[in-house]
């Protein structure tokens, strides 16, 4: 297979590139900046931005499949930025597949497209999008997911699937775990709720493997075509116990101070109002979306992915934690104080 990976310089994208190359596929990495690490392992580099249609069309030319991983994530920012990258960028990828007669498109979505603020306990893909979103990220990802899965006339010959990996973690993460450790070191980490909420997460190599398996299964008549799938480790954990375990890997104490979910939600609403008033684009310490994500349970039924394309998380949460511990020591995130 000759594959294009958008967002190949990102956390998940790089693992997808590595797994494709490891099994003998050819890979073109679509990136906004130089990627010497990807060049070194044998990927072809295509520089560009998903917001620029001609560049996307050129990058997609000649490939058999596209893994569209590029996105703007986050709990705060300009709506225009989220829309241009997550929605317009996805439209450009779809159009480029159509122009170049590419047959397979695997889209990296998010379980947050189904999150309306309530507990999600063992839900499956039949759960609809909420009537109201609490942040621009899940709102734009939901629109993009619909575009990818919608059998619109221009893309009737394009086989597509959307994967919803939840809380991707592991070595080389530059967002979730480093920010968690930084906040803990500065004494600004608080638990939200009563510390009983269960969450799903997915080790990054499992998430990447799911993308390859879904692409392989994308054939005419396959049940995978036009579907969305939750992707997790299939091992729900207590949110705050797991966070304490990650902190312990870096020799940091557990989270002792907390706030109620309602209190965090009200604080988030107040900060959102203030940030809007001041036209600040940096992320506030709390938002309504973040408060409800941290204070509620969200874990998912992954039996559809297991059944339809053979997804099986090979690296357990325990093994992932061992690998993360080793990576933290090597990277200098392990505190000796």
C-alpha cells in the first residue's frame, strides 16, 4: 500500500507512519514543517497545510489510501481556527481523494463528538451527537466526521471509516502527560468530582494499529465502510487513581486537593466569560467542557471494532505504564526531588 498520513509529525501520526513502514508499505508524510525523524526512517515528505486545497490535492496524488490525522485539538481558541483546520481541512482531504481517485480514507475522529456533559458508561456507536457542544473542538470534529462518512455524490467511490480513539497516551506524547506533570509540579493540579469516575484510554501503539487494521478492512461490501468506531484499551480505569499512578512515575505526590464537578463547571463558565471579554486565546485553567470531562465517567464498548476489523489492544494498560515509566526516565521528566 502507498499511504499518505496527514499530521504525520504529531503524536499519533508518527506511530502510524512507523507501523506502515515496518510492515513494508510506502508512506508519504504530509507535514507543515521539516520532519527529519520521518525522513530518517524512510518516509517521503510532502510539506503543506490542510487548509490549502491545491497542496492537499498534490500530496494525495498517486496514493492508495489516506490516513487523515491532522487536526487542531484543545479546549479553547478561535472558532475560526478550529473550523478551518478540522472542517475545511477535512473537506480538502475528501476533495483530494476524489480528484485523485483514491479509494480509501481513514479519519481520526474523537469520542468527544458524542459528549454532551453526562456520564458515558459502556456506550456504543449508536449514541447520537449531542444537541449542544461545550467546545469548538468536538463540534468541528463531529461535522468533519459526518463529512467523511456521508455518502455524498462526489465521494461515492471513496470507502471511508472514522476511528474515535479515547485519551491517546504513551511515550513521545507532547501534550497530555507533560502538561499533567507540569501542572502537578507547580501545585496547580486539582481533582474534579468525587474521584469515582471511570475512564477509558488507549495506548498509542494500539491506536495506530487500529488505523492500519481499519484501512485493510476497507473493501467494497465491508461492514467497516461508512462507520465510526470507538477505539480504547478496553480496560476502564479510575480517572484519578490512574493520574496518581502517572504522577508517581515522575516521583510526584498524588493529587490531594479537589473541587466538586459543579464548582469546576461554574469556575470554567466564569473563566470562559473573562477570556472572551479579554479576547485571550491561551487556554484558561478550567472550562465547562474540561470540568465535565474530568468529573464524569466515559468508557466505551469496543466490540464493533473487534468484530468488524479484528481490533485487539495488544499492549495492556499495565505494560503501557511500564513503557511510559522508562520513557519518562530517559526524557528527564522523572523527578529526583
